[in-house]
C-alpha cells in the first residue's frame, strides 16, 4: 500500500451552485407563534412559495487542469457529498485525490440531502423520511456481522477504519424513498450545468447515474459505479455504445443474501451494457487479491490505492471532451 498522497492541491477555481428543482405554493396551513431566539418571537405563517428538489454542487478546478473531463461525484442513499471529502479517520478523500490527478471535481448534494435542503410539507413529499441507524450501517456496509456490532468486532481483514465508526455515522441524513424521480431530475440539472463529464456514483446513486446516462447521453461520457445498488430497466445502445463503464466491488459480498443479490444485479447490468456495445470492466477487488474492502472503499485504509487504480483506468479510456 502506497503512503497517503499529501501534496498540496493548487486550485484555478472553486465555487458552488444550485441546479434544478421547482417552485411550489403551500396553502391552508395554520399560523402559529414561534420563538427563534430567547428574545425574538414571530407570528409564523408557513403558507407561501418555496423552491424544492434542487441539487447543490460544490466544484473545484485544479491548476493545472490536465484531464479534459470533470468527474461528477454522486453520493449513495442516506448520505451527502461529504462522503467524498474526507475519511472518518481524517485522511484525504477522493475529491482531493482526483483533483491531484488533474480532474475538475464536482461534488453533489442531490435532492433532499445536505445543503440541497429539504421540505417538511406533506403536500410535497407525502411519506415520512427514514434514516439509517448505526446498527444497520454496520451490517449493510459490510463492516462486520450484525451480532458483532455492540463489540465493534469487524470482519477479519476489514480495511474500514472501525475505530472511527462513530464519526462515520454522522454522515447519515434523512432520505425520502419516493424521491428517485426527483433525484434524477435534480442530477440531470447538474449535468446540464457541468457539461460532458464522467460520473462517479456510489450505491443508491448508481440508479440515478445510470438513468441520467440515458436521459443525457451526450453529457455522460462514462460511469464509474462504486458498488452500485440500482440500475436502469433497459439499456439503450445509443446511450452506451463505445463508452467506458467501471464497476468496483469490495470484499465480504457473501455476508448477507442482500449483497449476494446486489452482486448478481451488478453483474447482470454490466453484461447488458456490454451486449449493447459498451466497454465494461468489472473489478471484484477480493478476486484480484485486494481483500478487506467494505461498501465504502473511498474511506477504507487503501482508498488512495484504489483511487490511483481508477485514475489509471480513466486515462486508459483515452476520453476527450
């Protein structure tokens, strides 16, 4: 394993923007008196116009910029773009790593997550949100067996920094399960702003990314799926022919029936892409001799090594803008 890359990152530009969403008008709710500080009260009227279902994007452009395509990083379910920024134990995240490789990087907080904001009104999102517990994260992300959570006893050879698990769980935010279409629309609005790009999507973000690939085939030039858990129902040759696709999966994939199904789903989707003319690479890391990776390879102790391998894969694809 190579030492962490700690070179300073020189930037030519950085900033942020909101993309997409829609205005809604709320009516018929009762007014109430609120106190927003100990000395300030207000007659609060929740009725009126709001803007909802936008995405928030923070972007960074390195100096020098050596790769023609930016990377748009899309988080998984119940998480935000912060997952790409730093590891729970304080190491640089993939955002910095790919900046050092010469890519512009766009980090997305998609609809309802993080700085994209959310709405409390049932008229907009009628179902209640869910939030992932620490116990669910432990087993779902393949850090260890469910029965070993209390003792924080991880799988043998586990690369995730288990000592920082309590910092990791701070990433969890509410999510609304009925918002997949809104997430697609928000992400497409991001792509419209960014232009031609590579998409790097984790877990639930895979479904959004692969659907966006078909909705914006001229903009999505390839997809790097980091343990994607969702896909498109159909694959269009017009959207995928000649484009590069990388699937990256870690270890312990036989730990639960869910992950056995998700592994097969990824394999099936990769084969569907290849049948339609895509250039597809599947990385089952454990089968390549890289053992111990969890569902969060961008946070595991070999995260720099994996990012370096992905960067080499991108360069081998010889992509142009």
